[in-house]
C-alpha cells in the first residue's frame, strides 16, 4: 500500500509503503505461490489520531489489518491482523470526541451489509459485542465516517437505477447520534461509463482555506490507467455536502471536469519517476508483482545498477509466475515514453530479460539467449516474434504510448537510433491497478544468468500539455 503526499491535493508524490513484506497478509502473495493477483490490499483509509497516522485496510480473503506510524514516510509498525475472516471490504476508522474508536466496514458476502464496531483503546481489536448493522443496500460499500459541526456523516456508494441503467451512486447518511436514526441523501449523480465513468469511492477533505473538496476514483473498469483520480468541489447546502455542481437544481451534484486548484503555488509533480539506481534502496514508486526473492535482485552487487538474477517461473510459459518482475504504474498522457538501458553481458543459456507491460495480459520486449546466441524476442501474452541477433553487451529498449492506450516497442544499439519491433499492444487495466511498466528477468531452464539495468527513464508530455490535460 503506497502512501502518497501532496500540498495542493493535485500533485502527488510517493513517499513510502505501509507493508514492507506482503507475506504478512497471505503466503499466497509470496514468490513460491504467486496465485493472489487482485486479492491483496483493497481500499483502505488513513487517519491522523493521537499524534500518529493510522491505516486500516481489508483484503477479500484475510480481511482486517492495521498499522500506524509517527511519520507517514515510515517506519510503519509491523502489520497487525485484527480479524481473520473473509468477505469484507472498505473499512475506515473513526475516533469520537471522547476518544472512543470505531471501525466501519461492509460485509459484501452478506448482501453488502454495512457494520459499525467499537475498537479497543489501542485500535488493534474489534469489540464484537458492539457490532451494529446500520445500513444495507445493493452494493453498499466505500464507507467513510465523519463528525462535522456536531453531526455524524456516513459516506458510502451503492448501486441504484439512474436513467434506466444500474450505476454506482454517491450517498450520505446523516444523524445527530452515531447510532442514528439516519437521514439519507444522494449527493452526486453518476451516469455510467460513457458519461462520467462513475466517480464514487473517496473522501471529504477540508483545505486550509476552509474550502471543502472530494477526492474520488472513478469506478469504471477496463481503462489502462486503472481507476482515475478526480478532485471535485463540495458545496454545503442545508447541512449536506453536495459534490460537483448542481446543474439542474435538483439538489444533487454532477461531475465537474475542470476547475481551479484549491491551493496554488506548488509545482507539477510526476507520480512516476525515472531512476538511475544510485540510491541504496528502491524508490517508492517501484513495486514487485508479488513478494520477491531477496537474493535474486541487488542494488549493491554492481553499484549504480539494478541487478536482476534469473529464476525459473513457477509455471513455464506463464509470465504472471515470474518472480521479481519490477514495475511502476503507467500513466495516461498525450505522450508517454519509457527507455531502459540494460547490460546483457551476464546472460546465460535459456535466460530472457527486458522491458514489460503488465495488466490482465502482458507484453514484453527482451533478449533471449540460446546457447551463445542472443536475439530479440517480442511476447504478446504468449504470441512470440523473434528478431535479429544481438552481439553487443549494451542495449536500449523503448516503449511509447498515448491517450489511445496502444503501445509500441523499439530498440537501439547506440541509444540514439531506434528501430520498431513487434506489434501494437493494447494496454489494459490489470486487476484494478492499471497498466504496469517495468523490467523483468527469468530463465526457464536453470537459475543462472542476470541482467544489469543502468537506468530507467520515464518521459511525459511537457508541462504545458499536462496543464491542459
């Protein structure tokens, strides 16, 4: 779970991770199992309470976890497993004025019933006899609990019929007592994939200016950038936070597609970054597909390089079972380009290494060595194209894509002149995470050979284009 930081709610930078070792969640997330794609950390919540930052999240199979830290960059306390149970999601903590802590969550396997629990003083246990079901509707989830001007607000989303179609809508419950009775109101219309891509999960934020805003992701699936983030204005009307703009005067907000930043004076920040691997640790924007084999990668064996040692996939021919695939999130801009410079002099027979895109499918451009011969290999989810032999030790590989989400690979022997190779690949959303772009290394015959990555450069549209997007 990445922790991100912003001064203006628009430009965000990765500053750390809550969970260093995801096998604390499940052994299925380890390199020797790797069968938990899409089943790891689901929507969580971060809150500041009693001098610490607290994070609570669910997984669909192991469910409730928490950690806390004095500094959001870490170190975070060892992950604490609150309750081992299945079928829950979208939990959020809340501390009332008297210091009593609560946790709200949805039991989606039980018809999406929303529960409220009291927590122990240390926030590490649920007081089961306090369990109350306070709401239930089709698809009710994404809960956030607030106390604003003496009133309790339960934010959530649920599935309702709008204009003859089922869409996920944004709702709010309001009461003067935590246990109700609650009034209910829709506070943001959503119209589906084609109209507004269903903004729904998220949270209310108050800026230092006093202005209220709503940070949301769009629930629609299938886009290569994953679930896109939006920042929407909030206007309080008769004690209700109306999100977006009430265009038709019905008391319900509509999606807003542009506006003025609530806080000015801060520069554009690219959430994905280039890397020269000169730091003692991996930068925070990098993530492994599963918990990696620690002895199969290094930043110190050759200082200034990332060394990836080859390992045998758990299932031959299945890229999703290759350990130590290192990626970062691909962005959707008018012009995105990744160039990686690699040293392949350490490769051995049977080894393959290069650049990759990874979603619900995958596409790689790399070098495969057979005997003493190295040659290019393009792999689009099991469909191969082999290219010319590579005699040099240094190789540059490039991936380019644009707003349409179509990717093209190319290679260079001098870092300047690039030749296209392989077909066009459609980037895809990949288990809610969006397309991931990165590097890989494996050997289907034996655990020998390695690849050295000199640098990884990520280029975006220029700042003027970014400001217009």
